[in-house]
C-alpha cells in the first residue's frame, strides 16, 4: 500500500522533492502546503514544474488543513535557515498529531544533542512520544555528503587522525536570494557581518554534523571552533539571485572545526565562489562548477570527490536534486521505524527502491 504523504514547502528543495512524490508509486500525495500567497490554490503538478496531468491536490497555506488529511508522513522542506523557531514548531505540531516528518529543516534536528538547547530537544522528544511518531532531517550538506559518505569510508579504516568534509562550489547559478544575500552576505559590504558568520551560527548550523560524526567515530568533541574569510568582487556582475556590486562580498571560505584532545579531528570546510577567478588560493573543485569532497587522514587515507551532474541543470541543480532524493527515499524507513529523533547513525541503509529505477 502506498504511503500517504503531505508535502510542505515548494522552494528550491521542496519543488524537486514534490516532483518525486508525484511520480513515485511508493507514495500517495494527499496535501501540499505553501507559504507564498500566489501559490495557494495551485495544483501540485504545476508547483512541481512538471508536465503532468493535474493531481487534483491544491495547495493551501494552512498547516492545520494538512494535519486534517491524516498523512502517514509529512515532507518538510519549508525555509528553516531564516525561521528556525517556526520550523521547529511546525515539526512539533506534526509529530504531536502522529505524523512522521522527513525533511530538510530545521537543520539542527539532523543531530540535535549538544547543539540545540536541551529544552528544545525535550520538546521534540515529547511530541514524538505523544504522537508515536519520528523525525529525520537530512539533505546533501549538512546531509549525506558529510555524514553517510565519510562514515562509510571510515568503516574501512584501522585508525583515523582527521576527517575533513568539503563543499567547493560556484554559487552564481543558485537563485535562492534569501540564502545568498541575507544568510551568506553576498553582495553586502565587506565590513557587514552576514547572518551565517555571527558568532555561534556556523557551529549551530554544522555542529550537528560535527556531533554526529563524533558519535559515529566514538569520540567526544571538546570544543567547536569557527573560522571564516572572504573576498570582494573586482567589478559589478550579475548572478542568478541578483546583482553583486564591485567591492561587495563575492567569495567566502569557512571552517567549523571539532577538536578532540586539542587536535582538529573533524573539519567541515566550505569554499563558495560567485566566479571561478575568485578565491584562487582556496581549494578547487574536481569538476567545473563544484563538488563535495571527503578527505580522511588515517590508515588507509582517502580523498573522495563527489561530483553531481544532472540532465536538467548544472552542479547546483544536481546537488539540490540529490538532497531532495535523500529526503524522499528515506520516507519508508522512517515510517517503518521506531518513534523519536532519527539520524543517519540509526537509520537502516536507505536505497532508491525498485520504484525509482527508470525504465526509459
């Protein structure tokens, strides 16, 4: 029997997740929730951007209406970066109603222990117990590129000195204006500190990954250290999200470092450019545009480059498809599993399933 699924959020990730939910026979789409007024009343197929006969599922902006459809699972892809409290509250409502949640936000639920305030974790736990429900938050980064992949290779090592997980990407074609300008500070004056680089924010955003990897490696992180640097635009130029003026922020590099016994044992590094000629001393991608990279120093040592591509777009589009696919394909395992906060450490191996194999 198909799993009854409601979908929440039709932005960059949500639109692609919705596309799979409509096409994949493992799922029965029963409701769609949106935040933009102009999307209310539109058919799910239209919101997914696919050529498909109408689904008959019309979007609402009322989460209560979603809950009333009594889905087995809600795919939560609403914005969490700029509204973390609201996203957490939405998930608590769904869990309390007995609805499992799989999604991309709030990212702190990827591995909340030691990252989120204990009261917030207890609130989610209580909701999951009340509804006998579960929640699994994932994506690509934070997500499988820096939890599932490094842990899989780490399982072959006799000893490990350091794991470094990297995203090296040109974001010029990424059209998420809120993330690009408001969160990461591109196109902003160099003396203005972006939201992402306010003290503690990097540690909150990727601390989940640091803590999850530490738990998987059986070590305790003593402290998390943040570092960032940036470069200005040499001239004014346009990107998909808008205009970047000369002298404003156009490239950033940051690290979140988990230290164990004074050593840098787990490192998350991002190199984000808006042109390939910016930040030239920084790490370069394995393919034009961008890649994800895992470097393990140990015995044996590894360098793994993950270079996503897509017939429908560039590296940025392919990475978003990957994140959406990881979310949707995890639904059966989450629905079948025990209640509570689920992570990559306790979820069984998630595969695409026979239904996802193309026959064309």
